[in-house]
C-alpha cells in the first residue's frame, strides 16, 4: 500500500466516523481501526506528519501526552480525498 493510499484511508475513516469538532480520537486508536497490523507503524508516522501539513485536513487537538487528532472540517476532508484519488464515503459527496 502506498503512502497516499494510507493517508486516504485514514482520512476516509475519520470522515466516516465523524471525528470532527469536539469529537476527537487518539492517533493510535485511529490507526488501529483503519489499518492492518503490518501497516500501523507507517500509518502512525503518516498521521503525525499530516498534522503539520497545511494541505492535510487533520489537526491536533488538546495538549498533553494523549496526541488527540480530528479533522478540520468535513468539506476539507472531502476536498482532500477528491484531490488525492481517495474514496469519498457515501453521504458526503
């Protein structure tokens, strides 16, 4: 699986689960529910990198050691998936 495929999969799952606004999840939780075990290390690195990428719709939320993330907005996630060849979940397009 390519890096972009992993990114798309993470954003798609976060959008489907509506991890937006006050709804947030820890990085490990998202990676574990999206990816098989052999891809989870790479997925964690990519998700952490996406939080600092201005073009990615993912942001960190809160402080401390928990590393919570969420989507900036549903529209930004849909635009990101369309621009990067991802699958937009039903009901968001």
